[in-house]
C-alpha cells in the first residue's frame, strides 16, 4: 500500500432487509473489518457507513464522501466485508475500481472473496465476481418479471403500488374492488363525452388538478383490463365503465387533440403515411393556390418523424389527393354488405367464454393439489396445456368485446353512410372529419397512388 496516503477506509453498507441477516449487520461488519486492520497492523483507518441503502446504484452519502476523500488524496486502501457491499452492479463496481480506485492508487480489499487489487490475480477476480453478482441480480429481476407477467395474464392485479382511483385492492383475492369513488369515475366519463373540458370536470367532481381527470379517463383498468409492459390483459376485476364507453372517450380525446392542432380545412391530417419509407405525411402550404402532401422524411421540421433521409416520394397537390380519397370513401359507403352482414355481438358468447375460463381455472387448482401429493411430470404438462387454453380464452373475450365496440361504431354511422355521397357537400368540415375518422384506418400514398384502408373491412 502506498505510504504517501493517510488512511485506510473501512466501507460498510447494509440494505433495510440485510440488517436483519446474521453477518450483514453494521456491527458485525465493523467488528470483522476492524479485526482485519489490526491483524494487518493497519493503524490509521476510518469508517464510512451507509445504513439502509441499496447496492443497485452508487447514490449513497457515505460512498460519496469516500469518493471525495479519494480524490483529495486522503485514502490508500478500501476494505469491505464482501464485494456486493460496495455495489451489486457490475457497471458500478468496475467504474469504482477502474476509474476511481486505480487512478488514485487506492487498493481494494474484500475479506469474503479474499482478494486484493494490488495483485494481478485480485484484479482479475474482481471482474469475474462482479460479473456474476450482476448476472444473479438480473436473474432475480427476470424471475420477478416473469412471475408478475403470469399473474397479470391470469387476470389478477399487479399488487401493491398505486391503486387506480375508484378502486381498492383486495389482497386475498388479488383483484381490484370498486369503491365509493367509482361513481365519480363514471361521472368523469359522462361529462367528458358531453363535451366538458378536463379542467371543468376537475372542478365539478372536486379533483385538485385537471391532469388527474385526463389520467383517470385514460386508464383502461376502468373498463376491466390490466396494462403491463405494453401489453393488455383481461382482468378479473369488475369494470367501472363499459369498454364501449372507454373507447368512445379515447376516440373523443384523439379527435379533440387533432382538432386543436389542425387547420379546419384539412380533412386527413394524421391519417396519411408514406408508401415508400413508412413515415407520416403532412399538409404543407405551397404558394397561394393550394397545399401539397409531403413526407415527414423530406420535411426536417420534426426530426423524430424522419424514417429515411433519402425518401423520394413525390409531393402531390393536396386537392388532388383529397379528391381520390373522398371518391374511395363514397365507393366504400355503397358497399353496405360490409355493414349489413355484421351480426350484433351476443353477450352470451362472452358469458360462455368466462364460464369456460372459470371451469379450467378450477381444474388447474385441482391438478396442483394432486401434484403436491404426487410429483408427476405428466401433471405439469397438463397444467401447462390448460394455462395455454386460459390465455386463448382471454384473447377471444378481448376480441369479442372489441368487436362489439366496433360494431356499435358502425351502427352509429350506418345511416349517414347510406346517403354519404348525396349529403357530403352539405356537411360541415367537422362533420366530414367525424365520418372519415370513424371509417378510415390508414391512408397510404406512394407518388400519385393512394390506398385507403378501412376499419370495418376486416369484420
């Protein structure tokens, strides 16, 4: 150890849980590390103790004090009981050793792993062990995530954390239970669909911020679903509002957002995509005559929307493109078979699927009880197959519910579509946009070729 340094640093860390573990308490670590210094005739040392701090990052007060002392040349060695007391992150461990300890001539000693970075073997072992510590931490995290995903897929709430407004969490059943605020949630949806703004809704129902009203509206848990890691699963909890009401609110929210940003004369903003690079397309003023439809990859005003800097899709006059799209919509409105052949969803189908789900769930529980008495691999395979069936049933229920919502939308515009061509020119721009956004899913433009995809066409 370098003699021009002033002292050794005994670093001790315990997490909240680790304090209860024998051998990891502050006093236990302090006793062993002090004994080591005495045995090595290290007389000058100081304690740096972080009590109740996680090892997943280096944002710890005593570690920061230690770092500062190292940079001021006050430390010649750092001694810990175990490698993970310094850090549980491979990245942080290597940063501390390679970018802090070594440049300042500070040796690192870990009693449990019997290593000393003043030797080549010690430096090698540090890298290997820190890698294993990181791997184990990531494995634990992955197992936790997998368990949570399976829990959510089965329809149970994630547990703990933030419970959605309007619900309580029943720990025994593992599901959300509507509470006295559920009626407030319903009122928020009703007011929003009547045209009230978020700030007015917040004032009416007594919310502190208007943002809370918007957050409540956007929670699909209100309609009986659970969102987890970008996926949606059908929950076992009772919905506060119907899926149809939730979807109407979301459509209305999109429409409001678009209407705030768009020129009232633009019919198809936000719906057009480049057939060459896949980027969105926009209206762009082009002299006094008209606007042109331009790919965002060619318009550098929003770099995050650029898909291909070399996109050469032709810029077409907006009026020409709109004429083609409108004629296509007229043609679609005539094809009433897409609408007339749609059967209204029978709610008994969903009920039958839910009954089937419950029966399979009961069967799985019985098989688990049998397995606990007789560990048979065939039983596990059977349980796995039944779990896959549960997942398939969930997907079917979601499809049926979503189809019901879509069918309702069709019925809403059916009469309008029947006479759309004759009534189009008498509609306001807002009425035209409403029809377009209910019917049209996506418009793809490739040079002068236009392809219109409809939301109802796949029913």
